[in-house]
C-alpha cells in the first residue's frame, strides 16, 4: 500500500476545515451574497398585472433611490413584511414590485386585501426575472440608486430589520 494514501483523509479534512473557517470569519455569516450588488439592474420584461401600473428596467435607471421587492400572494413571509413596505411607501420611497408565479387574480387580491405599496408591479409567471435578479427565496428586496445600480440586497422579510438595515442602506444609496 502506498504511504501517501494515508494522508489523503487528513488533507481532505484540512481543506474542509479551511473552508468552514473562511465562512465563519466573514463579516456577516448569515448574509447571502449577491452578484448584482454594484451592477446595473437586469432587464425587466415581465407581464403587467391587470389593473395596476407596470414598469420596466428603464424606470429603475431613472433618478432617485428606489426599492425593488420580489413577492407572492402564496408567501407567508411576504404577508408578514407587507406593513413595512406600506410604511416605506407612505414615507415616499418608490417601491417596485415583482410578483412571482401568482395565477389569476391572486396577486391583485393580495394587494386589495393588504394595500398596495408599489409604484408599479409586474408579474413574473415563469420565474425568469427572479433568476436574472438572483432571487433565492421570497421575499427579496433590492435597493437601487439613482443611476440604476443595485446597492443592496436583503433576502427575507424586512419588517424586523427596518431600523438596523433597510433605512441605513437607503441612506447609503442616496435617499
């Protein structure tokens, strides 16, 4: 038997331990990195939600800080974060909603029941827009600056991090 074979398990263990250590020493080990941060917004070519104003990526490149929120009526955390979105909208923060995979009038019913915080809404029936934006799970919220550059991404409902994370990131983006 080759004596070098004896060191293979120790080498594999050492490599895995190194990877785990790097993960533990990150600034925020709970954060999900996004390739979009620092990049221009991807194209939005989703379908209009009947009865609601729609938008495209050109709107996201206009002056002013804005929020893009991916949500669905079937998503319990989306329902939980909705009052926080309503609060931001009442403060004048433009929020653009991308509804993911809702069928029929479910998305409209959700907005009629809970209120509409969105300046405009599109529907991503096939999930293509979500993939382009790197959405992992709903809800996900992106902060976009006045040049159309994604400055921040938050995966999960924002209602518990409004003061500690969302408001400071809005200010950092130029709001």
